[in-house]
């Protein structure tokens, strides 16, 4: 069944809470306020919908050779793109921290059920 608009807004709000949590957990992650975190959640949703599948297909051989570990690099790159889009209000200091933050975001998104296609 397709999600309603309220369900999407709720998922974006939960995603914004996760982004704010990353700002509190890690010193190198700067999020200006909740509005920016909401925009980050929206940009991540759009990038994960349109850009990530293309990158995953292009990087499939190296992902297979690395037994899936390269997918972490792709997740970090997607988060870096979001950082570049919202640069002054959302910043992550290093790519290593970006990888760690993307792992944490992925785990919390999975626990909360954010981004599931079927409910």
C-alpha cells in the first residue's frame, strides 16, 4: 500500500530527529537547527531514491569483490552530497566521520522503520 502524505511527513520528522541526534553524539557533525535537520532528511530521501541506485549499479563489481563493504563508502558519499548541498548549516568535518555517521543513521533508520516501501 502506498504511504500517505502524513506518513511521509512523520518519517521525515523522525529522520530529522536522527540527524539532530548525530549532531549531539559527534562533535564533528554540525546541524544548525531542527529545520535544517528536516531539510537534510528530505535531501537524503531524495538522494537515496534517485542517486544511490545508480551508484550501486556502477559500483556493483567492487561491492561484490569487497563482500558488500563498499556499500558503506557509497552511503558516506550520499551523506557527503547532502552536506555539500546544505553546506553552511549542515557540516561534517571528515569523510571518516561521515562513514561512521552514515552507519549510525542507517542502523537507527532500520530500527525505526524509516524508508520501508511496504507497511
